[in-house]
C-alpha cells in the first residue's frame, strides 16, 4: 500500500516534527525573506532552492530575487533571496 504524501499544509503529528518546508514557511512569515545562508544557519536547511521548488509545486507563490555581496575573501558573490508573494 502506498503511503499518502504529506502536503506542507498538513499538520504534523507532533509539533517538533516540522518538515523543512514548514520551517521555511514559518521563517518567511516571521522574517519576510530568506537566503541560503540564513536557511543553513537558522534552520539547518542545506538545499534551500530545492525546498523552495517543492513549496512552489504545492502552490505557494514565492518571489525569487538575485542579490550580490562579498564573501570572506572580498570576492563578489551572487545568491537568491526568497519572499512570499502577498
């Protein structure tokens, strides 16, 4: 028998069992946006773009913005910032 795939909108059985997608949605609601560095540092999510893609497949509208900054060596780097479409 095939197990039912959970949606990000389904309530977990235990509050401490939030999926990465749920954690990202909560973060977006609380802070307004998220970058890959914030996802790793604050949520332990290493593949933010993959999780964002999964959220979009489930109907969540997310804005992708490209930003430029500097790394520790002073080199130019480009990364994505994600926001909920409101």
